[in-house]
C-alpha cells in the first residue's frame, strides 16, 4: 500500500521534491469503517492552495502526512452494515492505494450507469461546478453570448457545452495551445476560441466577440478577467469559479484595472464554491446525465497510470497537459 505525502511546501511552482511516495501497511477497518481499494483518483487545481500553509476555505495539507482528495474505489473490507465488500464508492481519501474511512463518508455509486471516472468528472464535482456556475451564479439566459476560460479543461469544457445546449448563440473559449483551440471549436462545438499565448486576451476576445459578451465563466482570473470586464455588455454577469493564473504566483497580482467599468455597465461578479450547491445535484444529474446518455455532451479525460505518477499528473495538469479531466488510475 503506497500513498503520497506532502514532503515540503512549495514556493511558486511546485516540483516533484514537494511530494514523497511512502509505503504503509494496508489498514484494517475499525467499527463503522470500511477499507477501500482506490481505482481512480482526482488531481485538481484547488489542491495547489492546500499545499500552502495558512487559512483558506479548506484545510491545508500537512507536511509529512498523506494528501487527500476525490477518489473512487472498491470496498475490500467492511465493518459497517451500510456497505458491503465489492461496493464501489466515491470518497475523499485519494492520493493512496488503500483508504480507511468511516462508512458514512463514502457514497455508493452506480457502476452500471457510468464509468467510475465519471463520478470524479462530468457526473461529479466538476460537472456540477460547470452547471451551477453557468446557470445559477452567472444566470445564463438562452440568448447570451458566453465566454469561458480554461475552455479545454475539465470544468471549462463542460461549461461551454452546457452553454450551447442551453441555447447560447455564441460561445467563445480560451486555452493555452493551438491544439486546444482546435479541440474546443471542432470537437466541443464552441463557436470561436483563441490561444491566450498568441496576444493580449482583451484584443483576442474583442475580435472573437465584436458585439460583446453577456456571461463570463472565469477559471483563470488575471488578464482574462480584465479582458472580460472590458467586453461585457450592460448587465453582464461573471461566475468567479477559479483563478488558476494566480495559484503559483509568488506575489499577488494587481486586480482588474478596469473594475470601475462594472459600475456603469451594472455588472455582477459573483464567486461560488460548488460544495455549497449540493441541493442542485438532482437537477444536474437529470439534465447532464441525459445529455451524456444521448451523446450530446462530450467528455474527455487525460489519464495517468499509477500512484507513483500522481504528483507528475498534478504538476502537468497545472502546466496544461490535460484535455478534459486529469485523473490517475491506480493498478
Ligand atoms: P482544468 O482541467 O481546467 O486544468 C487546469 C488548466 O488550467 C490547465 O489544463 C491549463 O490549461 C490551465 N492553466 C494553467 N495555468 C494557466 C494560466 N496561467 N492561464 C490560463 N490557464 C491556465 O482544471 P479544472 O477544470 O479542475 O478547474 C478549472 C478551474 O475551476 C480552476 O480555476 C479551479 O480552481 C476551479 N474550480 C472551482 C470550483 C469551485 O467550486 N469554485 C470547483 C472546481 C474547480 P491551458 O493549457 O489552457 O493553459
């Protein structure tokens, strides 16, 4: 049984040295507990924040201890009447091959309805983030022109597709390579996209949205947010989902210099955390689940094999190596 510990806290960009692979015994379940053999685990941008010391909306990882995060696996030992050996469960103790946890912290998932990995992606936290952010937080309406940053990533690829499925006439994406631009326009149905390395975001966005945008789904922050504020129309709305351009910065970046435009344009900029919106799960599963079954929503994954490669999967996700959700499959 191997697990990944936080070896040290990064300054700026994390490296392989910040992680350590540690061999530990396979645990035994205590009363009310189960032991789960993890099959697939998630690496997510928010984990970068948890590598830092200090208060946040979610506890920091501790140096010298195992990291954690979303995972799906099979119950291999149970001391709880609620779960049986062989059940497949979603839980929060990834970054290890075997997890011991209280049975009430594990949710049984239906392996006939969708592949295991879907519960860490399109049918899980990632899909719900896209759904709630676009429809509730940014209150997207069918005639809205929508801009999504991080468009080829897990959340962004789904947000852009939901915007089309919900009737947006024009969805624009940004991403970090020509191949990703081609992917979101050719394969995901975005109407336009640009590579943010090709030139100032504000200019590229104006060219792609000459009549402005009504909604911005922000995964990136920084210059993307400033560009969106420039291009937003009257009563435009922004879902502040993430700011990945800032996560590895050693100094705080200046805020959008044009924020005052929000006054005259009566803009709404609203942050949210998906964890507060579990009540939307039934609507989300009904609507997004149907699109998936009908083949109207395309979901891609980038899969890395083996717990020993989980740190590299995480680091390469931060660098943009993923298309869709970055996952680690465990042997
Ligand atoms: P992604 O699958 O989008 O992976 C991260 C992507 O970020 C990379 O593929 C890379 O793509 C892009 N990226 C990295 N650095 C930069 C940069 N400097 N500028 C622009 N893009 C960059 O991750 P997720 O879909 O899991 O997460 C997307 C965002 O949503 C994150 O900001 C995350 O924190 C946030 N989030 C928020 C939640 C909430 O509850 N509010 C819940 C879940 C996620 P590229 O090649 O295009 O650069």
